[in-house]
């Protein structure tokens, strides 16, 4: 058994790396595509989708480490001499495809891993070292950039893989020159020294592919951040200057934090109550502005917030006194359903500036969100809504 490469064949180490990588790639890519298309209308379907993505991610992390070892081996080990050394252009392009493929085997799983670490919840990686990464914060912006990178360079990976397989088929069926057999176990004949050329120029061409890919990532990331991030205001005798509406849900046993970026509040409030009330408030929330970790697109879908058919949620309430602070008592219209909601909050008024904070727990079933998902371990029933704002008296 020949461990190292020779002039006419690859060694056992290179062959093992090659076929192990091929097996992992040809498993991970279909799993990712299947996972994207799986429905998630019921608890069982959500669990199945999470399982598929967990396996996909776990294989991806494995590919990352295998790829690092393979690249280190390729950089220190001479390749067998080209079968057709006179076909310089063909040899050069084959080498460039190889290095594009090598780079993709690092960039694609690493970007997916970073996106997973930056996101909140959904589909854990099956390994004992936790789900986070050093220096990677829980951040929607980091998550978006990482998954955009993952999406772009997955296309590079698939393209390089297709070219690699096409080249192998050409050598096997048209040239019949034994190139493919050199990568199979037990093939190659007596070893002879390699005189393979340094792949520097081919690496530069592969690097150029990744420069263009990086430009595409930046362009797509910029496009993805053009969404408004905080259209707050409204009418009434108090004008909201800034604030936030955050939510927390539990999925697959993990908390996922989200935020609505665009909303407005119309507030009529008097410090001296009249007829037992301080005033009234109407809050309009732009549902498509929600970010909810790695499940944002699913949360906006038809079986959840149904953002396309119900793009606005409205809370109409009277502001009443409470034992500890105030109570906004009214109705919330969300995802085509309306339910009574009592929202307790505190209020600190300093001159013409008011600061408000409050929290309430809603039951998603009151709004038919995630209808059919009856297992709270898969998708929790409770949704915690946390609101804070600063308003100026007009």
C-alpha cells in the first residue's frame, strides 16, 4: 500500500481524502436542498425539518475539518505528473477547478457554521462543544452576511464539482487515458518520482473566482439590509422618539429572540385620569419587518404570522390605572385573528419626556399561529412580548 503520491498515481492518503470528501459533499448538498423544501405545518414536520438540517450542519462541520487536512496534505505533497503534459491549458484549468473546489470546501461549511452560531435557535449541530463560536456574536447582521456567503459559495462549490466530474468523465470515456484510475485504490502501477509543477498560477485563478464571489456577497448583503429599521412615531399628544418591540419564542427547547423593526404608536395620555382612564393608544406593527433568528422566513410564512396576507398587526387599547403602574387593556389583531390583551407597563414622566416599559405573555394559539403544532417542546405556546419606548409631549 502506497501512502504518498508518486509520479504516476495518488497515494492512499490522498485517495482517502478524495473519496471521503466526495461522500460527505454528496450527502450534505441533497440534505440541504431537501431540508429547504420540507413543510413545517405540524410539530412532526418541524421536528423532521430540524433533524434534516441538524444532520446537514453536522456533516458540514465534518467537511470543514476534513477539507483543512486535505488542503494541508495537498500543499505539502507533490501531485502525480499530468497524463497529457502537453495540454497546458487543460491542465491549468483542471488545477484551477481543483483549488476552487478546495476553497469552497472551507468557505461553504465555515460560513454556514458562523451563520448558525450568530443565529438564535433551530436545528442544533450534533457535537459536544456547544453551538456558539468564539468572536461570533448573536447578531442578525452577522447571520445574514454569513448565510449570504454560504448561499453564494455553495453555487461555486456545485459549479466546481460539476466541472470536476465532467473532466473525469472526459478522461474516462473520451481520452481513455487512465487519469481516473489513478485516484482509485490499488491502481497506478510501480511508483516513480513526481515532477509536478507548482500550482501557483492556478491558485491565483481560483482566488479570482472568490474575489468575484465576495463582491456578489457584499452586493446581496447590502440589498438585504435596505429594509427600514425603525419607522416609529405616530400621532396623538405624545410623539414616540425611539423604542423597541421584542419577542421571545421557544423552539426545539431553545429560546429565539426577535424584533419588529418598523412600527408606530398613536398615544393620547393625560396624567390626570378622566372617567377612570388616562387615555388610549393604538400601535401598528409592520409584520414583514420581523427578524427572528434563523427562522425569520418561516415565521413570516402562511402558517405563522402570514405576513403576505396580514402585513400589519394592530393593538387598540384604553390606558387604565393598575395596582403597580398602568394597564393598556384592549384587543390585538394579528395574523387575521383578534384577541383580548391586557398589557401592564410602567411609566416614568420627567417634564415632557416619558419612558415606558412593559411585558406581556401571549398564547400563539389565540391567533392560530403555528396551528397544528400541538407539541410545546417543538414550538412553545407562549410568546413573550417586551416593549420599551421614549415619547415626547407635543
